[in-house]
């Protein structure tokens, strides 16, 4: 488990992280989102035992980051935004060096090194110096280093950066498996789709503070409860759009619509959609597909880090999101 309680970090007069609190249970993943300079990396460095908090405290796998940072580092795996490899070494020698630092017995080190080199498809580069590795290969080495000692907590800062699509998918699958094996994971990423797919909880940071915290689906609902429904027909159905207005709870949808498509907005899709489909089918419309889309995580992110005027969202949506943050942080403090 990872627990942060009122974490604050100052560098002189500048506050990089300001009163951050959250909990990541075993078997869960928290995605930290935010623009550059929001405080994500500083938060991870405090939790990883690399720098001490100015105010507040945290525990990782039961060890206090202030009182016992070396124990935290021994149980945490860290991939930073800049891996900082010893590039004149070969890959096996590099991993063996870190395995020895972690106190791993040599037979186990060799086994883990072989497993990780094979997993990351680096077997053909065992004898090469890492100075000749591509950016993606270096990112794989950083991930292998972080996983070498089988940590109970993982801090991953842009782990799929520089990877090709297939390698990135393999890393995402690996992260999911690690989470399911009862590890606590914090993922810093600018890839909102990646966060949506992997995270149990999302924390959006801006100017050192958490401005949105919750499950992705809950954050989307708090930003706006409305869903946009698109119905694709086998052929145009002239009276279809007019029929939509007869169903209580439907609102006009924005954007141009094709002749064989009907669209509307509703805050009650579970109640409204079946009524709409029933009416259309009874009237003779031939429905091919029905899709219902809520606000995306990108919309949530825009609402959290920008003003409602900049994002195009309503002020009530932004206010509800801010209220949700206050409620979440209050519950964490109890």
C-alpha cells in the first residue's frame, strides 16, 4: 500500500507539491495526470524515498519515507522520466550491478536478468554497450531495472514513452499483471487513453495540488452526467429526428448529422435509450448500431486544469468536479 498524507515539497520559496493526500491499496493503480510542472515527478520522488517532504508524511509498503527511506527504496521500483543508464556497460552487467545493490543472491539475479531480457526482447543486444541503444530500448532497460527485485510498489513516470505500439502494449499488459499480483502502482502519464485503460483511480494535478481525484467513470459523471447517443440506421428515416423530441429527457445534439444517423443528448440514458429504440423500431426504422458516449477523460482533464470558458464546459461541471476533490481529500484525511 502507498499512503500520502498532506505531502508538501518546497524548493526555497517555490512550492512544487502542495498538501497532496491519497491512498493506493495493494492491487490498485493510481494515474497521476497533469501538465508539465504540475508536481507529478516531485510527488513520485518523495514517495520513492529519493527526496524528503518539507511537510507531511507517507508510507510505502509499511515503511515511512522520512524515517526509513532506504527500506522504501528496497521495496519500490522506479522508472523516472530520464532513466540515466550507465551506458558504457552491457545490459546483463548493468542489471547484475543493480541486483547486487538490492542484495539479490547471484543465482536469482541471473534468473531474473534472463527473464527480463527475454520479456523485453533484448536478447540480441546482450553483448552491446547500451550507448548504442535506441530511446525505446533504453526505456525497456529502465523498466527491467525497476522490476528486477520484484518490488511491492511501483512508480512509473511515462513508462511507454519512446516505445513502438506493440512494445507499449506489452508494457501495459505487464503493468496490469503487476497490479493484479497485489502490487501498488503509481503511473505518471500524459497519455489519457493509457490512464483510462489502466487506472483504478485518477489524480489530476495542477500547480502542485490535486484538482480532481476519483475513479475515471466517476470523474466523467461529475464533469457532466449527459451522454451523447448516436443511432446508425440502415437507410435514412425522415421522421426519426422529430420522433426523438417526443421522448422526455432527450436534448438536441451538437454537430452535423448524416442522413442515416440520429443523435441526441440525455442525462438518463438507461431510461431514455430503450424508449427511443422501441419507438423507432415500431415506426419502421431499421437500426444498425446504437452508441452512447459520456464525457471523456480528456474533457475531465480540461475541466480540472483549465477554466470553463477555455474548455467549453459548464461552470456547474467544473464546480461539481472541484467539490468532488474536496470531498475525496476530506475522506482521505479521516
